[in-house]
C-alpha cells in the first residue's frame, strides 16, 4: 500500500504544478494541443523515472558538495536520449516541442525530485516517485491542453469539433493558459476545502 501511495501522491496530494507550484513554464507553453502535452508528459516521465533511479543508486557515492552538478549530468543524459529519439522517430513532434525538450534538464520538477526524494530513498521508491510525479505532471498538461485546444482551436487531436464555430484564439496564447490554470486551481482548492471541512 505504501508503494501505491508513492505513485498516487503526484497525481493529487503533491501534484507538481497544482500543489507544489513548479514546472509552470513547460506546462503553460506546451499545453496548446493534446498531442504536444502527451509527448511532453511522456518525455518528462521517462526522464523523471530514470534520473530518480540513477540518483538514488549513486546517492551514497556522490560527495554532498558536488551533488547538484552530478544530478544535472544524470538528468541531462536522459534528456539527450529523449531528444535524439524524438528527433529520429518523431521529427514533427520534436519540432513542435522545440526548446522545451532540452529545457527538461532544468525543469524544477525533475531536479526537485532528485534532490528532495531520490537522494534520500532507495531505487524502487525513487522510481515510483518519478512515475507518480510524471503522471501528475502529465495529467495536468492533458487537462490544460484539452480545454485550450477545444476552446482555442475548435479541434481535438486534429479533428474539428463544431464546423463553422469561431474558436476563442485567446485560449491558445499565454493569457488563455493562465486563465485555464487559474480555473483548475480554483476547482482544486474548492475540492480540498470541502474535503477538510
């Protein structure tokens, strides 16, 4: 049961974007379409899981005064694997996500989990933590992307939803991202308040 909690905590209780308030830059930037959100979620989850595992496995060998550069090197290794794989097999997605793939290296979620969790726990729990945080981040991206793509482009996964309807293009640009995030955060805070009361 405790292992299941390691996975599920990232979805609601310690969601990286909604609760911890980190990882907003890629969240807002790539959530313009469900396709972009899904690929970013997969890429980030891959990096989270494997970097957490390696940080955990090496935690007792790494001198504390150089741990951050070593963590970043481990994270960068997995980001390069993701970047080259996307470039080779999904060039359209690679171009669509652009700079946000290499910026996974400095994503607060990934470095934060390496420092806060993986450097203090065993490999299996660190893997589960990475998976849970990746799922939470991915679900956040997908929620935002679904709302923004439907309202801002009148499309979902490339299919037009209501022929002839004029989309609210503000939803595809930055203000729409902040507006959508604010509405979802309001809903989550309301649910959490009702749960406590």
